[in-house]
C-alpha cells in the first residue's frame, strides 16, 4: 500500500528544488506508472511518503525538437509520443517500434521516457533504442541558489538494476540523441506472455546503407533484459560496418553475442533467443533500409 501526505505539482524548476529541499524524503514522480507496483507488498511493502513531487508540467522537462543532427526529448515526454510525434516518427522510428510493445495505450499516455530511465530496470524497453541512438542525459541540481546542469552518456548513466548516477536532489531534464532518418530500424522483444509483457530479451537494431545501397555504412545494435544494464554490441557493429550483408555474415555476427547473457535465470533460453534476435533484427533493419536479405533459417521463427 502507498500513502503520502502531500502531492505537489511545482510549475518551475526552482519550485521543484524548493520542495525537495524543504521536505525530507519527498519522492520525485513523472508519470508515476511504476510507483504503485513498486509499493506493492512483496517489493517495497507498505510505503508512506511525506510528499510526491510531480515534475511532469515543468517547461524544461517538456517538448521534442531537433537542432542539427540531434533530437532533444524532454524527460516528461510520454512514451505514447513515440507513436504520434511527427519528428520522432521521421527521425527516430525505432522508438515507435519499441512503444508498440510498451505496456498498453493508457500507460503509454502517462509513462515518461525520463521515468523509464530513472527506474533503470534491466528489462526497460526504451533502453536499447536510446542507447543505439547515442543518447546523452542532462541532469540538473541546485547549489547555492544556482541551477547547474551536467550531461552524461546514457552508457554511463545506468550503473546497475535500479541504479543511476542521478544524485538525491538532482532532476533528469532532457535527453539528446542522434536523429537517424536514413537508418532502417528494428525492435525485437520477447517475454513470458504476449500482453503487458516484461522483457526477457529485447533488442534494437539500426542500419544505414551506403550510397550504392549494397553495403552497410553504419550499424548499431543494443540489447536489454539479459544483464544488469543495457549494452551496445561493438564487436558485432565492427564486423558488419562496410560489409556486404549476406545471411552467412549476419549469422556469424549474431553468434558472437551468446556470452552476453548474464541474467541469473533462463540463461540457455535467453542465449538462443538473443542470437536469433540479433540476426532477425539485422535482417529487419536492412529490409527497412531498402535491402532484402535471403530468408533466414526456419529455427528463428519460434523466437
């Protein structure tokens, strides 16, 4: 059971920091879709908080824009925007593919991308796509009455299950990531069920072809739910960059990843699915980029 004394909706960053400094033990929320499950008996047990500080309406945490080759997403951007915002659909279509798998429409309308990152669940669906897009995370804190910002790569932001580099009175303001309108994209996910599924394995693949549309000019592959933190696959990316993609090459690259599974449960299953997902995701991303690869082996169909 969850209970709290106050629910605050500060209109500015300064007002949010005022509340956090004034109320010891206040908890920041931005969407709050994981709050009740966290407080459910068996996880956190009964929880009483002095205040919830809802930062979702603060202007600095809202909005989607593009400057040069980078997209900026406010931390309060709902996951549902991945499926509807024109800029995200054109320049980051892998996020829309991810959102289809994210809970249900009601939760997507409420859950925020910043909240998903701060929770740092090993099974967080947004992690692989954002990691593949070279995301940077901007945090803000107030010192001596002055708001100071710092930016860290997403690859360094999550340090373990439920752990990030975000300080106790620090807020996640926005994310910056590569705009990739010319990349083919694919997102793969599997879990214990088909509805409202929590990932057992998830993967994002992004591929850009060269000018002749024959070779791989850029490739990015990131995985989640198979270890304590999401990770890129630089050895796979290095093997494929500049190469002419063939079924044999893609299968060879995929076989590199079996030892990436570090979860404590269902390791054999996860290894098989991960290898298949890397191969299938690359084939799908190549097809999305405009290059069809010969049909892959039948054994992939069960994943």
